[in-house]
C-alpha cells in the first residue's frame, strides 16, 4: 500500500472505528505490529489467564509469542471460557461496525460469544470490507482456501484455491459450499451491536496480516 492508498484508507478506518464504538465495541487503531504489541502489553496484566483461537494474525504480529511468555496461557479449549482475556483475529470487519467470523468446530466463535471477561479481536487492514456480503465473499475467496491448506484439510478449496460455490449473491451468502467433513466454514457469526459494552475490543492494524 503506497502513501496515497494509505491516506484514502484513513477515512475507511475512521468510519469503521466510529461505527464499532456505536455498536458498543471498544475500538482502536495502531499503525504497525510494534504499536500493537505495546497496546497489548498495556491492556493485559502480566500473569492474566489468556487463551486464543487459532490465528495466523496472532502468529505474524508476535502477539501469540507475547501472550505465551507474559501471561498464564491456557491451551485446553474449554478453559478458554474462564479466561481473563481471549485473543483472536477477525475474518472481516465491516464499515458498518460489524465483526464477521466463520468457524468449523467453533471453539473460537463460541468463546468470542460467551465466557471470557475480555475479548480482543485483531484485524489487519486487509480485513476491512464495506459490508456483510463482501465479508462473506472475502471468507470464501481469501480466507478459507489458505486456512484449509494451513490446517491440512481435505476440502475442494485446498486443492483448487477457491470455493466450489462461487456465488455470493444475497440468497447464497454464507450457507452454500462443499460437503466435505473437513469443511471449515460451517458457522457464520455476525457480531453486531453488543449487549455488554466494551467486552469485545477490536484493534485494527495499519498493515496486512493473516488471511
Ligand atoms: S465451503 Fe468448502 S470449498 Fe468452500 S471455502 Fe469452505 S471449506 Fe472451502
């Protein structure tokens, strides 16, 4: 992203942050991974109980390494529900201030929905989309194929690089796709206006991370 694209993106980021806050999320922007790690260190006390969903973004930004070395990091999935902080990434963040998350087994989305006192969802600038239709398309075209490859899933998209069902009209927004037992895009969760204000914090990073 060059300087002009970055400037244009600032307006999108501002609108997205404002709408996230209107929807009772806590929202923040950091320029890069160094600022992100500084912010994370200011939010999570040393020794706090943490857990995370599988995330390329957490690995690439160094957040995963940070929580493993500075907190009481739990790997047992069911322990995540009692964590002080649950960390994950976003599959997409809409300009209207919604989080769009897609999961297979759904330990990740279930912990985001209920349990941990605090949830921190990190999104690279590449995860910002105009609306939910674009979010659904993003997952099927840009997130699921590389994630299936990363996780060694036996799905059509892991072999061809695209979903078997490339129709993202409103009628077929999320439900369509393959019938593979390994399918990872099973449950599609839209986090819209929150009942518990500021429980979920969304941090947008001005760099591209994850799928
Ligand atoms: S429905 Fe199947 S083929 Fe399509 S993106 Fe999901 S896992 Fe891949």
